[in-house]
């Protein structure tokens, strides 16, 4: 009864029932088996019906449901009766809008509500007033799961409308995930992913629908945001499982594609293999991570995707270096560098030069290691590591500048080299253009000892 009164006063300010009304309210609560949602919905009717009329309408709807639904529990019939009557009270525009809220999962904000359903602010407020939507203290909206299912069933009666609503939902949340993934390798701490965390249920629903519909661009848009979310929140297994299931589904779609899609799908699969490999690396499953990177490389080579090859080769190189396979690491890094520089991927190119500096130091070629470290440390732009690369950091947050790593190596090597050698390198390589440095680096044959003079 208290819940009914509280809800009714939210709909009709100053609502004060008399003894007769209170008796009817108690009967209403019994009719709906004390279900809180049904009580809230019934209370929302007080702006158009008396308490006695509300009782009559619930009894009438229960009677209409009783014959064909004998096997349905009374509590469910009570809720269905209340939902049906609430539905009947809606204006046409309110009905059309309410149906589309069946595609949401969990909380959503006003922008999402309006972009996905096309609802006006006036209609949105009306649905809240009628307890069909709820507004939280954080200015988010949600819909009770039973009401969501009711709306979803109604929407399913119009397949074209259902499909269009799901497409709009997927497009909106793909764009949202894309907006919040771009700067993640720059400044974000876990708290910076709050937008993705809040919208996660809806993003995952959009991800699943995009898989079903073959919306590869939307999947690509969501990929890095989800990848970084699972990394930074330590939900590594969840991310690896999500990407594995996507890989399985997309492999089934890979036959009989139209020409326009023939490269789009392998590119997406390659990106999924790389992100899954990075998550497996975080779990210290190095062999499995290597297998993912190799599959990515094979796919990208088959469609001449140079960008994808850069990512796969670089990660294979870092893994080889981790496993003390210096020869293999050198080959991977040089191959990646040959593709990265022509693509004008300055950050990636400098990341690779830094890795080659580390490799040269590991092999004892401190002079050349120092030369490359000088160049990277003096590079005039901030060099953020790409989130699709394995980094040297202990944690998953790649918000450091690659120049810092090179600078530390530079100081370490400078202390061991003669002043003449270090001074000559400083004067020579600090003045080089990037193209000159890359040309010099590429003259170092990874199949030969790396001690050729630059």
C-alpha cells in the first residue's frame, strides 16, 4: 500500500486517499499478488482513474486472460493484465516509442534514448510519469526487465520495425565505443573508461547484433574500446572469450562473401586475432598468443593488408625478444619497419626503432643501440605506444612516452661507451630526418651480425 501511495503521489501531486480508496488500494495490491512493478504501473493510472476504477480494470483484464492462459501462474497473469491496460492508455506516439525501448539492455542516457527510438523529450517524460521507464539519480534511464520483455514481444510483431530499431541501437553504441577508444592509449586510467563501463550491456548487445548482421564496420568501431576496457579492468578472460566467439562466428561467414566484403572480413578477423593474442599474452599464455599473431599475419598477407602485417610482425618480434630469440625478433622488426615507414606511421615507426635499439643492446652492439636510442629520445613529437602492441610496461596502461624508454637506454649506454663514440653519435643522428634514419636502419641486415656501420 505504501508503494502504491508513493508512486501515485509521484504521478498526481497531493493525492490523499480516503478510507474507501485505501480499501480499493489494498484490493489492487492483492489482485497483482504484491508485485512491485504491477503496483507502480497501477498507481500511475490515478491521474485518469479513481481507485475503484483501477480495481475494475485490473479485474476485467484478469478475466480476459484467464481462459487462454490457464497454465500461466496467477502472478504472471496479474502483471500481464496491468501491462496490457497501461499499454491501452498510451497515445500512439507513446506506444511507438515504448516498443523501441525493448532493444535496450540495462541503463541508457537521454541521447541514446532519443537517437535510437526517435522519442521526443515530451514523450520520454510521459513514459517516466507512467512508470514505464525509470530515471535514476545519475540522469540515466532504465526499463524494468519485465517491461522490456513486454515491449520486445510487441516489437517482434513488426519484424521490419524490430530490425530497424536494432540497427539504430547497434550503430549508436558502435559509435559511442569508437569515440571512447581513440584516446585510450594516451591518457586513460580505468576511470576514463566510465562511459564504456556504463554502456557495456548495450555495447555487448550491439556487438552481438552486429555479428549476426555482418556489420563489420560497427564491430571494428567497438573492437579497441572493448579491448582496452577488458585490459584495464583486469577482465582478461572475458575479453578473450568474447573475441574467440566472434572469431568462430565470423569464420562461418567467410564463405560466399560479396567482392566488397572480401577484404573487410579478413581485416576484422586479423584485428581480432591480434587483440585476443594481446590478452593471452597478459595471461602469460605466450604460445597461444604467438599462434594468434601468426594467424593474423597469415590473413593479412593473403589480402596484402600492410597495416595488419605491421601489427602482427611487431608483436611476433616482441614475443621473440621475450623468448630470447634475437634472430627471429630482428627479422620480424625489420619486416614491420619496411611496411610501417611507407605508411607514414610515425609513432609505430619510432616504436620499432626503439625495439631495434633494445635488440642491438641485447646482442652487444652498443654503438648502434646508442645511436638509435639517441634518435628516438630526441624525436620532437610524443611517441605513444599503440594499444595493439605488446609493451614493456608491467601494467596494461600504455600511457607512457616511448621516448622515455629510449632516454633511459641512452643514459645507460652512454655510461659504457667512450666519450668519442657517444659524442659522434649525438652530433650525427640528432640532425637526421626520419627517412634518413630509417634508410640507415634498413641497411642493417637482420640475417647478418648487427654490427655494420651506419
